[in-house]
C-alpha cells in the first residue's frame, strides 16, 4: 500500500532516519546502487547498499509529530531496524561540539508520546541497537556518551527550562527520540539513535550565562561529528544484519 506521506510502498528492513532532507544525501554518499524511492512534503526516501546490506535513508523533519508519522509509515512499508542520526544539546559540562551521544532512554517531555500513552514518562531504546552503536563507536575511536536523553517540543524554549534540568542526570536534549523509540516498540520494530552535540548546554553553566543556549560554537566539528555518526550508524546496522544472518544459518543447519 502506498504510504500517504512518504509516498513509498516498500522499503529496506534497515533504515537510518534524519531530520534534514539534505542529510539524506550525506548518508547515501556512503552507499552503492543508490536510488530515490520517495519525495513528498519534505520527506525524502532513498535506498542503497552498504557492504552488501540494503539500507534506506529517510528524512523525518523536525519534532516528534513528524517523526512519529515517518516511523508509522516505515513500519507499514516493511522496516525492522531504525536508527536516528541527529543533533542535540549537550547537558554535561565535559561535552564539546561534535561529541556523540547514544541515548539508552528518552524522557518524554513531548506531546506526541502522551497521545499514544497519557501516563508515559520515558521509553527505552532497543538494547541490541544501543550495543551495536557502542561497538561501532569504539571501533571508530569516537568520543561518545551513553545515557538518558530528554525529548521536548519547543526548540526556542525559555532558558528557565534548561535550569530545571539540573541534577536530573540527563545527558542530552532534542526533539524526536521519544516518539521514534515508542512508535517503533508499538509497531514491533527496533530503534536507537546516535546524536551529535551541536551546543554544550549544561544547566549549571546556563544559570551563569543564558546566552549559551543555541550558540553555534564550532560548526566544523559538528559537521565532522555528523559524518562520524553516519558511519557508526551504518556499521551498527551492518553488524545487526550479520548477526541475524548468523542466527538464521545456525537454525537452518541444526
């Protein structure tokens, strides 16, 4: 069935989702035999091969409502594993622009997940995808952090909101992960994320200098971080596919 927003019928089982349609181009630059399979309302969908594994790249726009639409339609089109490559604010003092975050939990400060479940407070990323991302990050020698992400709705929120995050043990803040993780779970898919710190925004420092919020400190390091995050996500999906093939072969031969 043709999906109403993505305008696709079928898609690869392994998918990297990104916010910016232009970032799809960066993902597919690592793939072979690339073809565009959908382009509608800012949602761009492409497929290709990475080390023999069929992988798709799809843009989901900004915010949880848009991301949830994409994941719902990816599920109907045959996707099984979804990794978000995106950006975030870093909430730890030691974070620098271009650092990577692999969230294992997303706190639901957004409205979309509340419509699916009014009582929801947090949602976990798929453990297998988290492990694959960590393994790939280690191989790349990347500087990364693992922990709890906060997903919210208002990009230009009051700085007072950041200050309230002090002492909550959150390591990052962005606008899509909770919806992607939740909808994936509900539709029997596995999802994770790897995020690039754009702006270090530790609550303790924002109390002293509110102008830190949204400040682009080092765009080159962010661009390099995004490129590294894409490589790690691709390698993680390749690892998962190889593991699945190994299990399948074992079952067939025993």
